[in-house]
């Protein structure tokens, strides 16, 4: 007992040290389950001079995969890769008092924590592992959905996004490693900051800054040069540096990376990640705080160091966001190279001929038609809205996705594809990956659920939130867009990518498109030229029901466009070759902006 009290006393002294004398440094080694984690954790622990190591493993599709695994093996349901990532740095984490926070618990945080404890003992490491539960609502499905439009949906996962305070409580109780299930990604960073600085849950501006720190690094190397518009300027992707935030007790922080690593931290790389997967920047809604990012400021203070200020917080909603998934039929996808003159036309003809052949077979056997068909000729401009039948490309890859409620129908289609090699237009070489196999379509359904009805536990002990102030009426940007008049300033025209950084991402069936001016002198120029209608017209090929809403972030000189119904269902429900909208920013960078002065007059 004396030894335990001594350990807890030392922990409190260390925490007080953070509060009084030092910033807190947090590094993120994983942006999703499957990220390049073989060296990231080691890089951050050995070179990053960090106090906390965090990792994000969960996405909507991940939860469904884990549900399938857990149905067969109830003791699983978590991300076992985490153990492999932790093993090489376990001793150094222990020796240097580095705390670890991950959401690798998936659908079974307790099982993950218990298994990890066993493994740590085999390594001779005495580390306390805590777990947070309560996000998984699947066993209460009927109760949770009883008053919603989704009452009869056959959900196979049902998880609410928890906040950061339970993580902070686990750390306060002496945890060395905290394992959670579903929580907002930024909570993995905010939780340690609440604990280290003893922030109140009503310090909303600090909570907003801490949440922004989490938002910027939650996708790993995506803020240190990954997916960056100016990719040619990023050195050594093979040793890309993973991100570190250095936070002071007021919430002001810098973004950096370990020394001697590749990658890049600059205004552009951080600004792109700021706009990644957000909607209204005036209200980035999280369980602990509503964040206003409209006047965030980014400043390059030295090489690979960017200072971040200006996030504003207000009380959160009394509801949790719930992420639910269910199986809605099946899909299959074929990829095949076509080579030679008029390759795109031949490929399109072959793909459509197979579809028509199967429709005739379905009709004869009483099967329904395909529910959806998507054909793209990659290399002919399909993702840029060009008609493949007008392409002169001589090498393309055919992408054909089909959806049907019956796996047998998709099996028929997959068998018929082989006939293209001998009985259709020439140039067909092979089916990449072999004959397509039907896979379940997982539909993502978000909705809100009262926080008061979600019991949360830390190590099986009931968690009681300290914050009690909520905001029923969420702030929002003006819904009526007022664009300035376009003033023709000169006779120069440029591609948008020469004037701005661009980053796109997804949320369900919606995408967002962030456009950041390379110099603030361009803000009003581009504001007048980038209306919702301009974006809708340029990207109309994304879908007939596409809807575009524009938001402004004057602090960094940026615009965020939310593209509803852009992804054909989104994620694994989509038949598109870009189901998460990752390339939309690249496509839009080709927009020609007219009537400008020479770009040197706008950019320093």
C-alpha cells in the first residue's frame, strides 16, 4: 500500500510539473487501422521527446469488421495490431514515463486491456492499463432506436462517440496506458491535456485549442506532408516524420515532427489538415466542446514548426453522435487493363456488354436487375467528368462496380467477365486480383442520442461527467451565401492549384473540399470567384443529387465546401474508385481562375 501511494504521489508531482514548468508533447503514430505503424511509434518514442503517445485505429468500416470478428470469437473485437506496434517501445515507454492513449479497443476495450496486461507481464513491464467502456450500444439497440426513424434497421454496430474526460479520469487514476472504444479522434489528445494541465471542463477556449491539436495530428503523417498539394516539396516520404504537438497550459501549441525525419511541417501542410473532414468551421461539434475554427491563425515560427492559435470554444450539445452500420446487399468490383487504340471506348463497350448480357440472364431466371452499376475508365478522365467515349487514351484501367441484393447475381456477373478476353473488343489483358468476389455493403447511419442515457465506465467504475453546461441551439454560419462581385483585375489566368492548397475528405456520403489561399492577398479575389455554384458546376459529375454549401475561414484565408451526396453512398457502400473523396481536391485544383493580375502581385 505504501508503494502504491508513493507511485501515485510521484505521478501527481509529474503532473504538477507539466502544469507549472513545462509544455506537454504528444505524438500520434497511427491515423487508422492499417497505417504505417511499423516504425512510427518507434520514431516518436526515440526521437520525439514526447510525454504521450496516441494512436487512432477506428473508422466506420473498422467497427463492422470488428463486429464480424467478435461474432465468431467473442473474446476479440479489438485491433490486435496495437500490440505489435507497442512491443518494440514498451521498455522505453516505461523507462521514460511516456503515457499511451489509443482507441484500439474497438468493440471490446476491456478485452484489449486485459490481453495487453498479460503481454506486458511477459515482457517484464509493470504498466497499469485502464479501459473506457460505454460507447457500444448494440445490446440496447431497440431502446436506443425506439424514438428514431431507424427503429427497424438491422444495425450490426451502434457506437456513440465519447469525449475526452473519461480518458483524463483514467490517467488521473494512475493509468500508464488507456484503451478506449469509439471516441472522437481528437479526444485521444484532449484527454491527456485535461489531465496534465488540470483544465476545467468549462475552460472552453482551452478545450477548443486542445481539440484542434488532436484534430491536426489524428491522421498521422497527413499533417506532416502526406497528401500535400505541393508533394514535390516534401523530402523523403520513406522516412516521413509523424506529428508532434507541443502544448502550453493556455492551449497554444506548435505542430512539429521528430528531428532527422522526412516529411514537412509548414503553413500549407497544417492548413490542409485543419480543413480535412470538417463541415461548418463555426461549429465543429465535439462531446466536450463546440469549436469555432473560423479565426484560427497559423504561423511558421521556424523550419518544420507551426504555431497554432485562435480556436474558440462554447458549451457542447447534450447529445452524443452515434455511428451505426448495417448490411444492405452486396457489391463486387472488377479492374482490368485495356490497351491499344481507342482503349477507353473498347473498355466501356466491353463493360456495358457484360452488364447487358447479365441483365438478359437475370430476366430469364427471374432475378432482379442490378441495383446500381458504375463504370469508370481510369486514365481517360472519368474522375474529372470526361466522357470515356471521347478519349484518345491508348492505355486505361476499366473499373466496373455493381450492386445487387443477391450474391448469386453477382457471382453470375463475375463468371461472365472472363468472356471479354475472347469474345469482345480487343485489348483486354487480365482481371486484376482475379475473378471479383461479392462483399457486403455496409451502410453508415449517424444520429444523435442523449448523453444522459449513456452510462460510461472507467475500469468498470461508473464515470460521472464534471461538465453540466450544454447548448441546445448549436451555433452555425449564415445559410445564405453572399459572394462579392467578381472584379476583373487583369488578363492573367491560372489553375487554382497555383493559387491555393487543396484537401478533400469524407463523412459518410458527403465530402468536403478545403481551399486555402497561398497568400491572404488572394482571399477576397478567390472568395468572389469560388461560389457554391462554381464548385457545383465543375464537380457535377460526382452525382445528380450533388449539393454544395460554402463556408469561410478568414483566419487562415480559406474556404470549405461541403459536398452532399458526392460519394455514391461513401466508404464501402460506394461503387466509385474514389469512395472517400480523397482525389476531389486534386481534380478541383485544375479549375481555371480568370481575370487576375500576375500571381507575383498576390504572393510574397
